[in-house]
């Protein structure tokens, strides 16, 4: 799933679609992140991405996640793109 970061909290990341059409309505994707989530970056500034505190608004990300019994999404891996 390739998305943009809209907001982050202590243990949740809120995402919007990468491409947005003007006449469509999109809900924010809410995905739980933990200390076990692997976060890496691709690009010249990839070394600046160390943990969940380094995620910022409007960064492009690709996320691998699983769902639990309550249908909550938990991120296993996050890769941040376009780090210039």
C-alpha cells in the first residue's frame, strides 16, 4: 500500500492515498505502529529515518501491515520514499 503521511501520534500513523482525485472522498487510514515496527528510508536522506518519531507529514510511504482479531491494522514494516 503506497500512501502519504497525514499525521502521526505516539502509536498511530494516519495516511491518505498517494494520488487524490478532486471529486472523490477519502477516509484517513489509521495504522498502529509499535517499537517492533521496522522503519527504513530510500533516498539521499535515508540515514535520518531511524524510528517512528522521524515520520513527518507529506512523506510518501509504503506499509506492510497485519490485522488483528478486532480488525485493527498493525504495521510490520514502513519504507519512506522520496527523501531529497
